[in-house]
C-alpha cells in the first residue's frame, strides 16, 4: 500500500504542477491584454502628444507604469522558475527628478535609455505572444473538459454546432459520447504543453526584458563609479573618526601625562608628597590612554579576528550579546582578510541594531560559503520595521559591502521578525 502511495504521489504532484502552469497561462493571457495593450496605447498616445508638450508631462508617469509591469514579469520569472531577470534601467532614469524644472531633462534620459524602447517593443509583441502561449493550454483543457462532461449530457440543448460540433455535427447520443475520448485527448495535450509553453513565454520575456551585453557593461561601470565614490567617502570618514578619537582620547591623555610629569619634575626636591600623587595620576592616565588605543585598534581590525578567524570572532560577538543567539557557521576555510573584516563589522553592526532597536529576546546568525559567495544572515524575533533609510546604520553597511560587490537585503515587516542577509563574492 505504501509503495502504491509513493508511486502515486509524484504523479499527483506532476498533475498539480501542470494545472498550475495552466493557471499561470491564463494569468499571462489576461495581463498581455489588460496590461500590455492598455499601456502600449497610453505610450503611443504619449509619444504622439509630445510635440504639443503634453507628452513630456505624462511620459514619466506612463513609463513608471510600464516599468512596473515589466518588473512584475521579471519577478514572476524568478517565482516560477527560480531564475530571475535582471533590471536593465540606468540609475539616472530610475532616480530622476519629477519636478517641473527637471521633467524635460528626465524625459530625455528616459528616451535615451535603450531599455525604454525594449520595453515598448516587448509590450507590442506581448499582446499576441502572451495571448497565444498563455491561452492555448487552458483553452485545450477547458474544451476537453467540455467534451468529456458537458457535451454528452447537454448536447440536445446545446445544438448540433456547439459542444464538439467543431469537429463533427452532434445529432444523437452516440455522436455526443464520442466527444468523451476526444475531450480526454485534448485535456492531456493541454496539460502536456502547458509547462513548455509557459517556459517559452518566460524565454520570450527574458530575451526582451533582460539587460543586453552593452547595458550590463554600462550598468557595471555606473555601479563601480558609485561604489568607488562611496568607498572613498567611507575611507575618509573612517580616517576622520580615527583622528577625532586620537585627538579627543589618547592624545589628550598623553598631553595631560606630560604636563603632570613636568610638574612632578619641578616639585621633586621641594614637595615629594605632591610628586607621589602626580606620578600616581600619570600612571592612571597612561593606563587609560593605553586602553583607548587598544579600543581604537580593535575598531580598525579586532585582534580576535586576526587570532581566531571569522568563525571564532562571530561566536565571540554572539557570546557578548545579552540575549540568546543561535550560531550556525559552515566555513571550510578562511576568506581573505578584507572580506573577513567587512563581514565581521557588518554582523557586529547588525547585532548592535538587534540590541538597540528590535526589542527581541532571541537572535540568530548563519554564516556559510557556497559557489564562490560568502553569505551571512542575522535574524531576530523583534518588532521589525528596520529600513536602510531609517538611520539604523544599515545604509552604511550597504555602502561598506558595495565596495566588495556585496549586497545587503533587509526583510523586516512591521511586527517582525527581521532578517538581514548579506552576500559577498570571495575566495577562501
């Protein structure tokens, strides 16, 4: 009995998957008409009215809607197949100004972006392609079910040319019953072609919605320019912090130490008791200056990271937290030192945010390496609502990782939980 159930289970899953693709095809057919056709009409109208000046006012709004539809299809590709479609738009056309003074300039940037015209071409082709590829499987299944269950029972009220009368006239019950095997065949054909036609439609989307090689190069240059600028700014800010810490901390204490020793030298013969107190104060100042220098060095490159590696350093961070932290680390070897340092400080800042802002009573750290990428996750069961623009230091972490071509994703709905995920390309 168990073997029969085991054999039946993959078949049922396969049938459910094919039915799922039929439903997806119906969604594709609806979107190709309700979305692409409507937006294509608005786009053409916008281009036609640009000579009158009206088009310049509505082009940014229309293109925002077009890009929203295209991005929906890009996300859909990832949800359906696990392989998404990258966004090809230039950053200047995404973050452009929408005020009156900048509208014309923004329209020029939009029109000069090749991705804009590829979106328009995609909308024009999506109407027939999406309708045929999306509607064909579900139509065959629906027509087949009609032949299997509706035509044999209601052929008299349907008339000779309805039901399966497209193949032959149904004039008696025997002819109506012949619709059952024919309907079964059509249902099978519809279910069989649904997945490949769905994937063919996604390939069509990928061919037009994915960045071209030149677009990828342009986006890469733009990204490198931005990350280089951010890296320079971050380095300058770090140098200013070190200078400020030295000036306000260790340097001030060393100056005080020198003054006390100078005073002690002048009082050595006349007031030994004062000299004794001054030397005790000097020893305390030197000890405090040494502690501050150690803290400064620890902020630049923690000794625990150099001594114990990323694994031991992260576990030390977890042990220092006031709440229980689950730690799962799978690193076969050590990453390069700059990657180790960046990962350590990102995890440390994420844990600091957990303590300061989340109100959580539990946290987790997962660190693993696979396929040339180092992936770290810091989660908590707190109140959520964390954002990179919220002033919690997460934007700074994004800038730090961008210098290494890394990414930082934040999933923190209101009410929690929060999951901060970072990925860095690296070699061990």
